[in-house]
């Protein structure tokens, strides 16, 4: 970024809520993040409350008046929820429809019926990647664990050979590909183009999931050779259903929002005329809200009706789908409030100056910040929203492609080395019946591979695009 562009950005920036210097702001950031980390890890306080209290501490240490800190926080929270809240809700509804109708099981069974032997790990990563598009990570794990355990048991496969590819597929989708909450928040924070981010995210995700999934699973299976635990094989959703949706319509429903959003990005590049009728049409149908809403509405006819769900079951299903995301929405919103307070207090400009003075590539800086917060808090979502707030000013002078890569750099960093302060770590440990050491050798290393490979690919693309 040139000196001129930095000066122009500084001139356009709003008046900071504090006149603190870089040293005081740096201390404020460290103290604020330390408070968030301490409250989450030591006192087991919910991330929403931890982010809220950490924001107030940040403002106080930075010397900002309390009323202005509160205004910044509530403004950021409202803006973030307004930007991504509906998308997260629609994604949750679609995921619930997919799970309860037996559509997810139909995709799993169809792909597994055509796979076997050496192709089974590749089939598992394909299943997890497709299923992982509309589902939150934890939901995807719960949904796929029965499949992983049954395939390993019946086919006499190493548990790691089957489990690692499935976990890799879910994790890569969660960290890099919208409409997952983390990427959506980062896109909103740095004002990235969602279609371009989605396209580049898929481009980065494919080689990343191959390396961290089927390839690494060979090594993981040698390091940790354990059988599938019988006690952990739960009942599958579709076992209680008399019928379930067909494979083709189910897959089409899942991919519909992806196709619509990618089509919009392609039309924007090819036509590049905001007044052109075709581009205006795709600007509407390819917007995330309409794309996800269309998928939910189509899902009523392709998922619920074939499974025998009547009108009376639609409202309860939607309510059950929305209930689990209340905490996620609050965390995302509080992260947006924290981000806005960072920007309003002048921390964003400070990061901009550091990047310029130290000659650190913006994408690498974003990855490193996300890694640090991920290691400290254990939460990929908290790492994403916090890092996005810190590096948002760096996107002001970036091209559309590089802004999208900034989002992916943050997402890659947020997945680095999951360990004992991450709920996902314990979820994998208990379901697979592993010790803490075995979980580190498999799950934690897999997450690190995803983070490093994806981060490296993002940096490589930045040299090309």
C-alpha cells in the first residue's frame, strides 16, 4: 500500500473515539484479547459475554469514554447481525431439512454404494464436503460420525483412514466456504465480494482437503491404529423414516445456492455493466439471501415432501433448526461489536501503519493474527471475527480478488492446531474413543495441515491474481 493511499484512507476515516497513541492502543488490544481468552478458557464464560466484557475493557484501557465504547459495540453488533444473521438462519434451516428428511443419509449411502477399497477415503471426503456445505461443523460431525464408525467397522478399515477425510471435509468447508458463519462475518467485515470469495474458497478448498484428508489419513492411521468403538454408533436420522428423498434432487438442492452465487460472480466479470438487464437479474437471484431462500423453498418440495413431511411438520422443523444458532448469532454479533470498537478506537489504523512500516504482507499478517487468537481462545469463529476486525482497514486499497483472499487467509488461520481449549477437540476425542495424545496426533495435526496448506495457497494465488 502506498503512502498516498494510506493518507487518503486516514483522511476518510471517522474520528477515533480516543486520542491514545499506538503504544497505548497496542496494550489495549493485548489486554482486551487477554480478558476474552481468560474468560473463555479459565472461567468457562460464554463467548458472547466474554467478547462483550473484553470490548469494554479494550475501550477503557484505550482511554475511550464508556458511552462511546458502548455505542461502537452496539453499532457493530447490529450491523453484523443485519449483514449475516438472516443468512446463518437460512443455512441452519436448510441443514435441518437435509438432516431430518434423510437427504444427508441418501447422499452418503449413494456415494458409499459406488465406492470401496482404496477409494473409500476419497468417498468420505467427498461426502463430508458436500454435506458440509449447508451444515455447521458440529452438526456435520454428529451426522457423519455414525457413517464413519459403521464404514470402518463393516469394511474393517482403520478408523483414522475413514475418519480423518470426513473431518477434513467438514473443517475446510467450515473455515473457508460461505455460507458458514466465519467466512460470512469476515466477508462482511472487509466488504469482500461473496461470489468471488466463494469461487476462490472452493479453489483453495479442493487441494487443501485432499492433502489434509485422504493423504494425511495414511500417516494418521499408522500413528494411531484404533478400532471403531461399538458404544459410540448412534442411530441415523433416516432409520425412523419410511421413505426419504432421491439422490439427484437432494444434491441439486444443496448445490443450488452455490451455483446461483457463483453465476452472479461470473456474470459480473463477463458483463461488467451494472445497468445491463442480465447482470441486474443475476445480482438479485445470486445474492446470498435470495440464493439461500430459494434453496430452502425448493427443499420443501425436494426434501420434505418425498420424506412424507406434511405442512404441520414444517414450522416445528424450522423452529428446531433455528434454536441452536441463537448462541452462534450472539457470538458473531458480539464479534462484530468488538471489531467496530477496534476500528473506532484507531486500532485498525495502527495495524495499517504496522503493516506498512514492517513490510508484512497483509495476507500473512491476517493469517498470523487469526492463528494467535485461535490458539488462545480455541474458537475458530472468535478468531475469525476478531482477526477480521483488526485487519479490515487493510482491504481498503485491495482489488476484489485480493479482498476475497484476505477473507480466506483469516479463515485458514482460524483453523490452526485445535487443542484442549476447543470444543471440537473433545467432540472428536469422545466420538472416536481416543486419548488426548492420540487426538493431538490426528485431529490437531490435521487442522494444522489445513491451516498451513490453505494459507500457502492463498499467498500463492495472491501472486497470480
